[in-house]
C-alpha cells in the first residue's frame, strides 16, 4: 500500500493530499530515510512524521488490503513508539 494512503487510513493525516505534501517536504521518514508518497509500506516498517510542534514515530503492524477501514480498525494498524514535542527555534 502507498505511504500517503496508509497515513490517511491510520488517521495520522486528515487527508491524502496532506500526507503527500508532508512526504514531498521531506517530513516523513520511512525506516530512517525520506520517503516519497508512492513508497510501499510493509508490516514492521517504522514511520517518523515531523510537524511544526511535534514528532511522532510509529510502527506499521498490519497493512490492509482494502482502501477503507473503520476508526477502531485504524488504531490496530499502527503502534506508537515515541511522540515528542519540538521546541520552536528562536
């Protein structure tokens, strides 16, 4: 499954276009490397998402075969490894 679609399905990004913009800006790392939106996600992959005020590290536990999943099922697709707040540069 594509990275941008996976981020949308797991509710880490509200829309696929937002996920694509984050990937294009280099703010999404897949297994330690900057990833394009079309990169394939597999179980056990580690995804780091950076935003202005926080950085979140998650592990993909399961990759669905369908494009729609329920909210409850979306929570079972990932495991949050770390989440930290970033201090703004002054």
